[in-house]
C-alpha cells in the first residue's frame, strides 16, 4: 500500500512559476512509475508528465519546455516544476504512483490557478 499527498498549489500570475510536491509513504519499492495529471472544470483528467523508476520522462505536448518532472532518489517525493504558466494551466493537479502490478495510488489534488 502507498499513500500520496500533493502540495504546492496556489494562485499565480501568468508567466509565473510554481513547484508542486507529492509526498509518498508506504511500500515505495513496489512502485514502477509516477505521474502528474490535471483536470480542469468540465474537462477530463489528462496526463501532464510521468517518470519511470529508471528516470525516463514523458510530457504532454502542451507543457513541453515549461514543466519538469523529477523525483528524489528514494522516490518518496515527486516534483513538478512549472514555469511560464498560462491561464490554460489552471486545473486541479493530482499525482499518481503506479506499482509494477499496475495498482494505482492517487492523491486528493492541489489547485493551481493562473490569473492576473
């Protein structure tokens, strides 16, 4: 079992930056990859970025070059550095840890609002 919890969201002006964190506890050794997702009102949840245990990353086209996903060496904290934020990045951001057996562990989300 793994528990995850996001933090770091807030209100930021366009072109600003935020860093989201996701703290994980439990059987981290079972985890194969981790990711950040977001859901804006009226839209489906979408993948923002993910990273494997080996460090391979993927990004949604809309965030490439602006967002960076990373993790500490123990994989107990997942980060999402978000730069040059735009109003369309406004959403509830979730982290997800996935085990090798494809079991998924989701957090409750942290709100990011980009507005002047």
